[in-house]
C-alpha cells in the first residue's frame, strides 16, 4: 500500500535503516524472557525437590510473577513514553538475566520468590518496550508487528521446554535444572543488552500532519482521559477474563494431564506445543485483525478459546491424549492474541503518542488474571475439582468474546463512562 511505503520511508529517513530491524531486536528480547512465563510449570517440581519441600508451597510463585510483570507495566510505560527505551532495557537485562542466575543457586523458599520477582520486573520492562516499539513505528501494521513481538515471547520458550524436562525427568540429577537456568540467564542478559543498544523511539514530529495517527477520535488521549471512557473498562474486564483462562491453562496443564491418567508424553507434548500455539496465534491473528478489524477478531477468537478449554476437559476425562493436546493448542492459539489485539485496539482508539502508558494501564488487568489463574484456581481445584475449574475458565473466555460485540471506539474526545 502507498501508506505502508510512506511510513517506511519516513522511518528510514529518521533511523538510517529499515524500521523492521527494530522489530527484530524487540522480538529477540521477548524470545529470551518468555521462559519466565512458559517454563515455570516444568521447573516448579524440581525446584521444590531441591529445597526438600512440597511443590504446592511454590504455587504462588507464578502469581507473584504475573503481579510484578503486569504491575510494573504502567510506571515503565509512563517513563518510556517520556525518556525512551534504552536505559530501561539495560536495567531489564540485569534483572531478567540475574533472576534466573539467582534461582539456580536458591537454597530457601524466600530466595526463590525474590529471584523470580526480580526476574519478573525485568520481563515487565522488556514486554512494554518491545510491544510499544511496534505501536510507535508501525501505525500502518499494528496487529502484525505487535504480533511479531508477542509471538517471540511465547515461541522462544518452545525450544526450552523439552530441554528443561529432559534435565528434570526420571534419571536426571535433582539439581540438573541449575545448569539450564544459568545458561539461559546469561543468554537473557546478552540478548536484552544488545537489543537495548538498537531500540529507540521515533521523534515526536516524524509523521507529517497529514498522516499522523491520532486514534479513532482524532486526538491523542492521556491515560487520565482514557480511564474516563467506558470502552477502557469493558476492555479491562475482557482482558481479565481471557487472561484468567489462559494463565490457568499455562500454569496447570502438566498437573491436570497427570490427574487424568494421561501418559507423561502427553503432558510433555502439551507443555511444548502450548508456547508454539501461543506464538502462532499472536502473529497470525494479529495480522488478520489489521484487515478484519480488532473487535470482530476478538469476538471469534475468544469464544473459540473457551470452546477449546471445554475440549480440554472432555478429552482429558476421556483419556484421549492426541485430542487433549489438540484442544490445548486450539485454546491457546485463540486466547494468546489478546496480547496483540488489545495493544493495537488501545492505539486505534486512543492514539499512539501515549501508547506505552495507556496500554500498560490496560495490561495491569493481567494481575487479576494471574491471581485467578494461579492462586484462585488452585483453591478451586481443591474445593470444586479439576473439571469444574477448567470449565469455569472456558466460560470466562466465551464471555469475553461476547463482550467484544459491544466494543466500539469512543465517540468523543473523553467520553464519560
């Protein structure tokens, strides 16, 4: 499209090179920090065995990770919109890389929580920097480029899951995971630090007045103006619902498979393919949303995600391993695009000048999704059982999809809720 050429040429004039290099750097950073979210279910048992405790003692580690990773987004995004991504990204290299190194030598429960918490802060910084690089430099291809970054966040873990499980399974030394964590920690530091040297934000005037993206209402919203619109709160509720369902599945899929008398290979396949499906969904559906529209895409994909969770229960109960894995893949493929669709919708509705802070505020909904997906569902499993808990998660995803039917751009500069 001519508009694509226009934006690309303007960016090249400012950068001196193609803007796609920024996406590549951001994707590399996301790829190496993704294991914090997607590999924990494979690390929890061996860490607990090393410490000589029951793995249930570490159940809240995942919730802590989500709270810190998501809760850090708003202050990080606010700072980044004003000062750029470089210094923050260098700090993230130390925190995220050091978190895994510290976890590898942790000898007590509080050290595990501290190490994972510091790493989560580094992941939060990388996440907001990477996603908003796409939003700021690609107003013409938000869905595709935001999808590329968030795809890497999930896809980077796919290669690591079987490696971790191979070093934590039967016959492996109980502390074998320590060496894996140390290797990954060094890799995280190097990749994120190098990415920090590449990334930068566009100058305020890099777009002309004719092409400047002011959002659907013709203006740039601050976060204070955004929270006075009902659209923001509807998206917030939808985000909580979908994130709750997905994070429950991510955190509990291995344990759930074990309770359904499925073979260990089925659990490994589900854990390995889960981040692959998440990565593919973010890129594929993100790109489609540029053509089909954000809200229409949300409706279809979130409903399908809930139906996929219903399938997880049905096939798990029936002991059908192949179908169980397929249902896990389908559910995550359709839920993971939330991390592409929501930032794109925020920039569409409210403009891109304050996109880091604005989306970070919406992204804080992941905190409540993490609380539900980790701690609340852990309690629900004890009180209600595995199947009702997973069916509840599926119902939340379906409700989020139906909620998107009522989602429209704000009709005025700061529409009251």
